[in-house]
């Protein structure tokens, strides 16, 4: 059984609105020129590219991937070993955007994530995220049972 989890946008939260703006601009520009197709392609890339995690439970392996255009996963599979551990970590990410009038817009995203750790306790990759700690604790116990990974 394969499970997939979506984590973050590659270019931050502002990229979605920028991508949709480029798609709409490209649709209008396509009426006049074929350059609009390039704008549409760039808009889909900015607006829909994200990061995620794919877990293959039968083969006991996991992959952190970048989903180009939101559909094409690119990443390397990592075999889950017996000495690896999983645990919950609080994540705080800040995104900074500058407007045309040089105003700074800071966006802070706080959530909880389940991380895969190596035998020495170093973070390898995030597995999934949630804003609710109780939901994530249930997922942690499910991963513990399904993949036979010890808890940190």
C-alpha cells in the first residue's frame, strides 16, 4: 500500500496567487500571441508545484519528493532501516515577500510535523504535517505499527 502526503508549496504561499495571475494573463495573451502559452506554463509551475512524501508500506521505503506542476514527483527512495526513529516536531516557517512599493509582507506558518530520524537522532525528512497535535499522535502510532519504527 502506498500513502502520499502533501507538505508545502515550493515557492511559498504567495506563489499560488502569482501562478493563477500568470495563468489568467497567459489565457488572455494567447488570443494575441503564442507567448501566452509560456505564461500559462510558468503559471502552472509557480502555482501548483509542491513538496510531499510518499510511503511504500510493503517495501518499507519512503520518498521526499518535489511535485513539479503538482503532478510529476521527483525524489529519491530511502529504505527504512531498523535503527531509524520517528517523532513529532513543531515547525515554524516564515515567508517574506516584498511588494512593488517596498512593503514587507511576512507570513508565518506554524504546524506540527512527523519527522524521520536516523540512528543518531538527526532529521532525515518530514513525513506528514497537521495543525492538530492529537491527529498527528494517532498518525505517529499508525506509522509505528505499520513500519515497525521506534518512537523518538
